[in-house]
């Protein structure tokens, strides 16, 4: 069992501890799942998380970021694909929760019950982390819009029921000319052009928009607010990426502690070797420091801060980078087993790498943090 002393930190309340206990019990009974068919597994995970009531955390008029972080950390510790399935329901509907009309928010009833899968369609082949350079065009046509362009690396691409799509509407240059749209998956003109395979299998796709027509009611927020909406959503969910990394790191530390106690080398337990103790100490330090940054960011947002750009960037950067280091040490302590396909540590090694890229790569987070400091 992972160390849970952090649940008593002042960042968290009694309701968070109750959530952690409920979700831990669910994970112990339901996870891990068979990932042989990734698409089908994600659909079932969303359905089951919805039936259990945990997807209520992912959207609505008030989003509790600490609850999201606790959920992602716990799920990631048990099953990386379960964390992915949960997280995408929140990220995919974040713009609707924060800026959607009452009509658009009707989708939240389905996503929170696990009856519809959501996706966040921001990244493009040329832009990546440079959101202001989006090429997808949304042209006004009559009382609606026509979308043409392409998105890539879209999580839940190909299996989602609705997509939050960001496109250029031209109210101004760069970031000032973007808008956000709600696009149901069955809209004519939406194409799944390629399914993308990655180091750790997740449902990802390259999307195309070919003369796709949308009514004015599909616009989320106001024209030209797209960049602001995207950044507000990432402000909330970027810290939760750090929480997922924290869950992976905690599991790696747990597995390493168990290995060190049970494995003998040179006539003694691994745990008795000072070099091994040094590795374990570094791992524990990285885990606790990451947890402090993650839950500080979440607490700050929950206290009513309008933006937590710097806090979220610090949490994501530190937690994901240090989780990579923790897991690498776990692989080393496990020797050959650490790289054996199917071993939990090998799975963690594949899972963690993408978190240092999506929702803003580590180098981009450094730029965000530095600019925030310079602005002060």
C-alpha cells in the first residue's frame, strides 16, 4: 500500500480523504484491466467509472481540482489506461464546463454518466505547443461556420462522441483570432484520417475537417475567445497531469521498496546496501516534493484564483520529470525484470514518457515559468 500520509496535509479536506478511500477500494476491485483491445478497454473504463459516480468530478459548474488530482493519482497508481480514460472526460469537456451554454452543458450529463466519450482537439501538425499558430480555419457561412483543417495527437480520437475543436476565426492576429467549437463525432466532414500508435498504447488519432458545417450554437464562448478558453482549461488540467505522474512515481517507489526487501544480493537484502538506500531516498524525496507542488497548485485554484499558470506549470514540469527519474531508478533496481514486457515497472517506464510532452512539453513549461517570474 502506498504512503497516504499526504492525505493529512492542510491542502486537503475530510471529503478528499473520503474520496481517496472510495476510489482506492474501487481500484483494488476493478483494476488493472486487460489492454489487449485499447479502444474497447477505454470505453468500458469510462462506462464503469461513470456508473461508480467518479466521473461526476470531471465537469459541471464547479470543478474541484484537488479531487481531480487525487483521482488521477490513485487511478494512475493502479492502471495508466484508467487514468487516461478518466482524464479525457474532464479535459474533453473542460471548455463546456467553464464557458458552455445550458444547451451545450447537456452533454455533461452523458459524459459524467460514462455514456459518451469526450476529446480535446487542439494540437496540429505545425503548431504543437504553439497554440497561436493554429491553421484549422472556421469560416463564417450564413448563420454558422465551415471548418477545414487537421488536428493530430488527439486523445480519444476515433472513439470519442464529441470533440472540443479550436480553429481560427480571424478576429485578430495569432492568439486573438481563435475560437472553440463543440463538434459531435457524427458531424459530416469529420474524418478519422489516421490512428496513431505510441510507446504506451492509448486511443489517439489524426483528425481531418473537410467542409464541416456547424451551426452558430456550436460556438463555445464568444468568437475570438478560443485561446483564452484553451488556456483556462489547461490551467485546470495541467496540474492533474502532474498528479498522474505522481501516481506512477508512487507505484514505482512501492515496487522498489518491495523488491529491496525481498531480493538478496551478495548475501544480504538489497535494502541493506547503502547505494540502494541512496536510490530509495532520492525516490522518496522526489515523490514528496512533486506532491507538494501538485497539491499546492490544485489548492490555489480551488481557493478561487483566476489563473494558476505558474503553479500548474511548476507542478507539471517537476512531477513529470521527477517521475521519469524515479521510474528509471525502479527499472535499475529490478534488473532484467524491469525491462521484461508485462512487468509493472516496464509498463510504468512506457507510460511516463508521454506526460513530459502532452499539455505543454517540459521545455515549454520552463518558458512559462520564466516569463511569469520576469513579469513580476
